[in-house]
C-alpha cells in the first residue's frame, strides 16, 4: 500500500463527562486510518476537557472531520484544526517549575506574567487548589514545563518569582527538564 500525503489535525474537546467519551473520539479516528499521536485529557468540575493531535491521510481528512462533527450531537463541543507546523522537535531548552503556596485571586496571573516578561513559553501547565493541612486554608499547586530562549536568565526569572513568593508564600523550584 502506497501512503499518500499525511496531515496533522489538532482537536479540542469539551463537554459533560461520561463513560465512553474517549472511545467515542478514538473510534472515528481509527475508522478513518488516523494515528493518535498525543493527547492531554482530564475531568474538571464534571466537564471533560481534552486536546488531541492526530495524523491522517489528506484524502481521509474530510471524512474524519465529518465523523467528528457527528459526535458533537452528543453534547460535545469539538474544534478540529489543521496543524501546519512540522513535527521537527523544538530546539529550545526546557525547565520545570513547581509552585505551592497560599491560594488567592490573581496568583497564577502574576506567575505567568513573570514567564511572559522573560519570554518563557508555557508548554504544559497543571494546577489545582487543595485544603492545606491543619486547617491552613487553601493551597495553590502548579507544575509548569516551559521552553526558554537561549538568552534567558534563569537567575533573574527565579528572582522575580521569589519576589512573588515573598509576598504570597509560594515555594518555587526551577530545575532543568529531564527528557
């Protein structure tokens, strides 16, 4: 079998969580000869949220889009976009940042503001609020993977994050990302 031109599609999915939802998405991808490359999915407040990147023959792409549109009837909001980027790995360095501190409105905005001022790109971010031990209120916890430009000064980034930490009791650890 001769392979034709392949293309990459990125899908975002949100809707009420229920059993079988991922299978409902995987089925048409497989039926249209798509290859599920990567995904991030989770349940947030009773809603399912996900992002999926698939590769498919260009000749099968429209049929796959139509099959995905049929799933929308089941209460899901799904957006399918062509991914024009190449699959070449990004050459930027990566770092991990872990944050833990007393939660308060605006905390994440202040942290991501530091990232933006230093031209750090958020590749992945997870966060949650949880009860602190011994009735200490709510704790904010976040883990971020960032790509950093070659000229980035991680000491300056750490200093700026520590300024937030001093004000907000945030524990910040910046360490090189392991591959």
